[in-house]
C-alpha cells in the first residue's frame, strides 16, 4: 500500500472513531386540509413566511400565512397527489429563481423552469424572488429616455429609464400591444426586456412571443409565463420572479424593462388565496395588504446611482379597468404607486384611434426630464395645439363656426390626430419622430388630405435613411438639440415623402 492510501485510511479511521451516531430531529408537518391550491399545515412551528415547503411526492409549496397553530401554504405544483395527512417538511430556503443572461430568448415558468423547449436554462446563479427595493440613497434621478417607438407616448408621455408607467384600460383596448411595441423597440437600444404573463390564455402568450420573435427582438427578452390554467401559487409569484430576473441586469449596471401583464389578474389571484386562507377581506373583498404587495413589487424598479453601477429597471405594469372605471380599488392603488399612467379609452378605440390614449387622463410624472430636448420642443407646441383642437372639436361638430382661424386650428388638429394614429409594430426612431412633428409644426401636412398621413409611420424610416441629412446617426448634438440646417433638412425629407405618398394615392389625371 502506498503512503497516500495509508494516510487516507488513517485519517478516516480517526474520523470514524469520533463519529457518534444519534437521532436527529427533522420537524415533520402534516396536511390537515387541501383544496383550491391551498394546504393547511400543522406541526411546523419553525416555518418562516415565504419559506419553501416540500410535500410528499416532491411537490413544492410556500408559506403564505402563519397562524399560531397552523400555516397556510400555497401549492406551486399541482396538488392532486397531496391529501389530508400527507407529510410536509421545511426546506429552510426561500423561493429562488435562476437568473443570468442564459435566460435571454427563453420562455420559462414562474420558477424559471423552461417551457419553450427541453433544453435546460443556463443560470448564472439563483436569487430569491422577494428582494428589498433599493434604498433612496442608492437611487439616482431619471435622466435617460426609454424610447417606446410610439409617437404619441414618446412625444406626450415620455418614459424615462427607471420609471414605472402604468398602462391601463378596458379589455381589448391594445394594452398588451402597446407594451409589446415598447419591447420590440428595445432591439435598437441597450435595454433588456422581461415580459411577465399572469393568468393569460396560452394562445395569447404564444401570440405575444411570436410577435416579438417575428420582429427579431426575442434574443433580448425573457418571457415569464403563469397561465390561467396554472396553479394560483405560480400565478402569484410570477411578477416577483420576473422582477428578480430583471434585477440581475439592473444590479450589473445594465438597463432592463419589465412588463407585467397584468396586475389586475394578479390582484384577483391574491384575493383568491387570501380568502381561502381566511384573511379578513377589505374593500372589494381584497385583503388589506394588496396595496403593500404591489407597492413592494413596483418599488424594485429604479434607476441606481453611479456608485451602484448606474443600472436601471423600468416597469410597465398593465391593469384592466371595468367600463373605464379608474376609481375602482386596484386601479387607484396602482395609479398612486406608479409614476404615471397611460389610459386607453374605449370611446377612442371605437372611433378607430390606435393607440386609443386618452390625452386628458394620461400623465407621465418623471419622464419629461429624460425626453430628448429636440423632441420636447416640438412636442410641447403640439400638445397645446391638440388640446385646443379637442375643445374646439366639440363646438364645431355641428358646423356653424366659420372663423378662418378656428378652421385652421381644427384642420391642424385633425392632422395631429392622424399622425398620432400609429399601426402596431411600425415603430419610430427619435429622429423620425422629431422630423414628423417639425414638419407638422411647419404646416407641411396642411395641404394634404388626412388619409395621406396614415401610411407615413411605415415609410419615414427608410425614406430618411435614403434622402434625409447624410449623417443621420448624429442628427442631435451632445445636448440632444437639433441645429437649424438639420431641422430644415429633416422637414424637407418629410415634405418629399408626403408628396410622394399623395402622388401614389391620387395619381394626377393626364
Ligand atoms: N396600434 C394599433 N393599431 C391597430 N390595431 C391595434 C393597435 N393596438 C391594438 N390593436 C388591436 O386591438 C386589439 C386588442 O389589442 P390587445 O390584445 O393588445 O389588447 P389588450 O388590452 O391587451 O386586451 P386584453 O384585455 O384581452 O388583454 C388587437 O386586435 C390588436 O391588434
Ligand atoms: Mg392583453
């Protein structure tokens, strides 16, 4: 026997000599009752809030409520195999999800398990889904724009990196479309996107993934999906899981955008679980902690200061209203938590305005500072003109007013509205947006029928690339301003485009 083996043997003999076998206590809990994705468990006095529990048959659940003699546990896997008297053990761990760039381009469930294909996700590490929001001292002002590519939003309700902007409106008003447009537009930026689907149908999620894939933005995106058919537990944790995956990028000095589609369904799941665990119901039968739940979730979106890497996490939570009722419990909560809201109105949608944003009820409270100055200048003028037009339109609807000045205002207003009507996924760069609004302000469109403006969004990018000012990349100076010659060149570009469009639309008779 060589010396290495002899040493090894000697060492292990010593270890064995010191070993004293004895009983080790593992608290074993017992399921008293199980129904609707909730299990009432007794016999685990050391269980902690949000701790992961392991049920018989390797099923997972977590602690939602702690009562003096029992705990309310939420099942994460299907609970068919779990019955009264099943055994439960504590794991001593919180719920964790895989994080890292390996998740980009993947579709995962709330626990980070892949659902797009069999290949496992490569995680850099695992992080708990509940993490504290950055302290005030670690935050910085929102100064960088988050461009959505949607003219109306970028011009009137600009969003900054680190901002939380609520997208709210009735069913099928284009909420998801707006958020997906914002995600697709990030393929031209350095922002990574996380789309969280809560309580949706599988076909709706498939459509969303497909839309993003078709526009080549999937590689910068993570989809976290908890379908309506999944357990309430998985739906409950999905926004938190998505937030943790997004924070990985924020904490490394990168920029991320999270879309949560939608928090109304998340609130309903929370209410369901709370009622099943016998928490006292409050307003609209929601438990009292629903505000805190969503506040602590959205508070994690932030722009960090330079000492913390200068990363940012912006959030576009989505909420659904019932018959446009903004003063219901969940909408008012979310409006007061976020830094502004974009309200989609059913009347405007019915009038064929897409996106159907209600200018009066929408607001962006912090993004204005981050807007490119060149865009801010033209957008300010346009906002005023448009607001005046909306007032005037009511009076002039029945004809009557013939004042030339008012007629001109109405005519301009109609062109603004046509320009704000933008088809899905025809996204604009800041330079396109500035060019269109400058041309509008200079009256370039006044001579053309409103219909000609409808196709501009899809054409302007390629047109400016071909005929616009030569170094299109450096149109804006270091301060984000536009110099005079650039401005007139851009307007000239738009003038040529609208003339071409009008020429195609109505070929002149010989
Ligand atoms: N800018 C747009 N241009 C044209 N059509 C649009 C636009 N935005 C949305 N739509 C259409 O409106 C419909 C509803 O859109 P979407 O599914 O995004 O709404 P939603 O508010 O998310 O609906 P739900 O409440 O079902 O989640 C879709 O058919 C979509 O194609
Ligand atoms: Mg939707």
